[in-house]
C-alpha cells in the first residue's frame, strides 16, 4: 500500500489527518452545500416565479386602468326620458 505522507500519518493513537486534508474535506462539504442550495433555489424559482409574475401583472393592469380612467374625461349621461304610458300599433295602418 502506498504511503500518503502529506495527508495521513500513523501514530500509536491511530491515524490522524493533516491540515491539508482537513482543508480538502471542508472544501468538499462547502461544495456540496452550495450545489444543494443552488438546486433548491432553482426549484423554488421554477415553482414560484410564474405566480409572482401573474400577481405583478394583475396589479399593474389595475393601476394602469385607474390611471387611464383618471385622465380620460367621462361624459355625463343625460337623464333617461320617460317611457310612454300607451303604445300604438307597430306599423301604422292606411284607412
């Protein structure tokens, strides 16, 4: 078996890991944590962003509608005439 002089040393207490190996282990754990965080972030973005866009679009439409209605003058509606009490034939007859 080949010896790894810089990474692992053997003593009476057992194997001990050198400082360099601890750094490699730490980098491995950090890389795993970062890739897991990115995967979870991608799933969250994929599932939540469409609903956020729809919500923003509906709020924008409502605001634009209010703004346009404030800028466009609304004509006054004249009072409705009274309906007749009596009606005649639809086509006048010739006598």
